[in-house]
C-alpha cells in the first residue's frame, strides 16, 4: 500500500489467481485504542487488475483483497 499524501491510498497486489472474475477490496481502520474495527467493503474491480486507489481519508488502515469467481 502506498500513502499518496492526498487522503488516498494505492493498494497493490500480485495476481496469483488464473481463474478470477473479479477482486473485492476491504478496509479496516485502526481505532484510538490501537485495534482495528470491522471490515468495510470499499470496492470491486475486474479480473487481472493489480491495484486500486482508495479515497481513505486520514487514519491508519489495513486492506484485504480477495479474488472471486463463480
């Protein structure tokens, strides 16, 4: 993940799937106590993509990318 310094983050990954039809991207925000809250689905993109720009705002986040197919 790259912090773009304009309240966005670029999430990148290696596509190790050869039969996906899409990817879903989830975000978790770190709270004041230092733990992460629940996951929020923030986007979906097509097969063979390897990056996503998130309009995350400010804070500390972690992301999960999942390949999907039928």
